[in-house]
C-alpha cells in the first residue's frame, strides 16, 4: 500500500480553529514552536523521523516563505513546497498525491507533538471505508487526518475537501499515546521535563555523559560549573565557571551561560546568551525574551548584559548554505555530522574551559 504524508507548518487556512489551538501570549519569539529545537531537535524533524520509521517515505512539507524551516530537512530527502497556505494550494497538493498513485494520504498540521500509531489509524480508516478519518485524544480532536486520496479525486470534492477536513466528525480512532499541543511556553517546559524523566518517547539528542545528563556535540562545560541531573546541554553551548544548571533544565544549541548564573527548572532556547550572576527559575528564555511561567508574564530585555540573542557568524552562515546545496561534499565544523572536528574557542583564554576529548563531544572535567 502506497501511503504518503503532507505536513503543513503554519496557520490552517480557516477562521475556524479548535479551542485547543488558541494563541497564547506566552510564546517564544520563534514561531512556530515546532521548528524550534527542543532537546537538540525540532518537533518537525521528530515527526518526519516517526513517519519514516512507520514506513512512509513520500513526505511533503508545506509552508509559506515567512517560516524558517530546519536546514536539515533538505538533507533528509523530504520534499519542501513553499506556497501560501490557502485552500486552493492544499487541494492541489492532495490532487497531485492521488495522481501519483497514492492510496492513502496522511494530512497533518504540525503544531503539536503527537506519539501516534500509524498502523492503527490506517486500520481504523479501512474499517470505516470513508474518505476522511480524523484523530483525537481524550481532550478533543487533533489536526491529524487520514484520507483516501483516490476517493477524494473520484468524488470530485476539489476545494471542498479542505472544508470537509475542518468539519469532519469525531472518528473512532483515539490516540492513546503522548500528546503535547505546544500552545505556549508552559507546554515547551512540560515536553522537556516529560522527556528527561522518561514520560514520553522523545529522547534528548546527545551523549549521556552521566546518568540523567545529556550533552550535544562540542559542548563545553567549565571545570567549576555544576550540572545536576536531569539536564540537557546542547551542541556548541558554553557553560562558564561557577554556573549551575539543575532541576530538569535544558540549554539548547549555541548558547552561552556566563559565570555564576543559576538556571533552575528552565529552558534556554537556541542562540541565547545569559549574562553573569543571574538567577533564572521556572522560565523559558528565547534570546532577549524572558517568559516566567509561574507569574505568567513575558518581558523583552534591551540590556545585552542580561539576556540577548547570539547571531550566527558569517562562517557558520556560509557553511549552512554550502551544506544545503551539497550536503555530501561540505561537512564542516558547524553541523551535527561533523563529529570530532573541534572549532577554536572564540572567548578569552582566561575563560576557556579545560577540556578533555570525548568521541563526538568536547567536554571538561565538570562537577556534575
């Protein structure tokens, strides 16, 4: 059976949205959240990996030009379509799938992390013998459909196929696996803690250097820093002297945590820089945006000494462009696949950590 998948990234082309998908003021700067790395990899990448493991290899990602997709999608053999997310474009995409001889198409708006059983939803769709089967969990419908592409074409639904998806009644298929709708920063933190404590299938992308402590490639931790499990340090992230990271915290890729800063029960998103002598708890930080989860407030700081966003250097941008054009030839020091290649520390020698070589990782003799 030839089954394909269409993954939509962005707002669904309808004024009618589920109550579970309401916008929240407590969102990071990065939008959508599914394109932001969480524990080393984005939810979009993890969704594609799940589909490939389930046997779907014809995967199309549909997004408009305003959304920055992860660069590694080009290397994964995924078809990326940059079009406006309107009903006509989506109906044309469905029609193209059916013309390719696809018997079933999984349509999903990637706005949540869902651990679903592909074989189960296929069986449910076959038993119902209908055109559409919509998934749901115990809290309500999900933006995940299984459709018979040929049936849609022969029925002549055209643009109405998208309207039918929006109004499809609840189906007997119930997702019993883990679901996180990722509406705001609260859900980001919940996904991180559930992963680090083993309550879902999502695993950190890195090496477990100590029980419950993961570190990405070429992460550097000062010998006087402390990392208390469970915790995650992303690739190429610098943790300075006397810093403390504890209580299920995660620091994503290319971040800098300066001296004497404490991070407790918080998530630091990629390319964030935290200044010295800070005490951060129960928060999500995205560059200069600080989201306090208990107080339910979001503040953007203009003082770079406190919080700021690190820009990618011109060399990193060059390597990213070259790898997107020819991933097999350009394997430089700025990508995951370049294990074992160490880049010089760009910080002052007095602050550089004393490191010892670890396969695919450069790490200090930290007190963890």
